[in-house]
C-alpha cells in the first residue's frame, strides 16, 4: 500500500533509549568474509544507531521536515529541522503531532530563503531558541535581510572543496556521527542547496526546488538508504493551467522545479546506485498542477520502486520513517565492515 496521505504518527521510540544493534559476539559469515561481531557494550555513544525522518508538510505554501539522530544509551535524539516554511503556530502543532517540540530542536538547515522555506516571522522566535541555523554562504544576503544576524547561525561554503563537479560542496560535521554533504542547485536567482546526511544508520539524500538534476547531485546521491526529492508538477497540467506564461517558463525553464518525469528519471538512476534504498519520499507537489495519481501512473511499471514511495502533502505530516543501523563491526585499526544487506532493519511505522 502506498503511503500517499499518511496520518500523523506518534513515535514513542523517539524518546526512549534505543537498544544497541543485535549482536551476539559470534563469528558470522558476510560477503566472502568471516568477521567477528563487535560486543555491543563497546558501541560508541556517538554512533547513530537510528535515523528517523518525517515531513511535517511540503508544497508551495510551506516546507518543513524533521530528522532525528538516535544514539545508544542516550534518552533523547538530536533533532534537526530542514526548512522553516510553515507558520510558527502550525509548525508547533505539527511537531506536537509527531511528539516533538521546538525547544528540542538542535539544528535547523535552510535549503534557501524563499518564503515557503523560511518565513521571516521566524526570526523573533529563533532569537529565543538554542538551535543553530545552518545555510549556504551564497544565501547570506537574503538571510541577512531576513534577520540572520539576530539569531544563532553558521554558514557553510565552498572553501577548499576538491569536488571538480561542484565546488560548493565542502562537507562538515553537523552532529556526532553525522556528516552533512551540501551542494548547490539551480533555482531562480540565488539557487538552493541539496544535502546528503551520512550516518552509521544510513544515508539520507534531500533535494527540493531544483530546476534540473545536475551530474553532481547524482554523484552525491549514491548508496542512499533514504531519498527525499521533489516531484513538483505534471507538464500537461502546467501547460493547461491558467498561470501566466512567464510563471510557466520560470517553473519549467531549468531554474524552477522538477517535473514528475524528471524526478522519476533521477529516482531510477539513484536507485540503481543505491542497493539498500528503503524509501523514496516525494516532496513539494504542486496543488494546482500535480496529483498523487499522476505520479503513481508514472511509477506503475516499476512495482518495486512504487512500493517504496511516500508522497508528501501540504497539510499532514508523514509517518516516521525509521532507518536502523546495520549490524556493523569496527575492526581494530580498520574500517567499519557492514554485513549483509538484509540486516538493514529500516521500517516505516503505520498508525
Ligand atoms: Zn519551494
């Protein structure tokens, strides 16, 4: 069953210590290797053992998503919000619906400063919050106008980037056990920012409001466990709409949004390079020029991919999507060895 319009789901696990990954300290066979499982009592307390993701709302009327990072033996997860495009009261209400609250938020990442991703009315509230707001240095002029000097913020930029395809992609440590890989994308004048979150539990790729899919996005979005990508409009509905010509050109001209087909092609490409991809979350559907039915028609010939789909909407939070760490071993002096794919224990909760 598709999670087209999931109901709010309360996630009690978000606030209770998670058990360490199941380990029994026996020798086990992995892909052509005999490895020794690591005793769980030595699992690092800075290892992310579960990543939980939920879209509070997505669309041209406002965007906000939540990402939780869970650690062994810690009662509370790190809480990250992506974008503040919903009204304050609405955000608080939706956070309550998924058992969160603003005072719990550690980090806020802003993809870009269009009003559906950052409402300037947030500035006053952010001044009273302990959260750090992160955004790309390219967006400083807009952020400055929105009041960024008045709240706790950090910018990231392209200095010392070695990525030849995209200079604007210097990774940084966002939280213990979580590295953020940002990259810039074409969108209107100022562009937007896409991200890959790397943790021991899995990798999340997040990109919305992009006029086209550039090679550096496909390069970054490999071996993902979870993908969140926009699927904004149906070209036929866009053409047939009463929107003025300049607006249609803006949306479809390569610096606006992704059509369903462009998004689908990217998802197919990313899936081929992500053998453990568990869920595909489609963001930012146009209410006027798109529908879940049109998207499902495109995916209909690919039932395996179709089963992974979660189509977000403007009004209701999605269920929590939980991605648990695969059983892993840190060999003395060596890299972490991941065991078989089936040991990934991701699951989507249902109310
Ligand atoms: Zn937007």
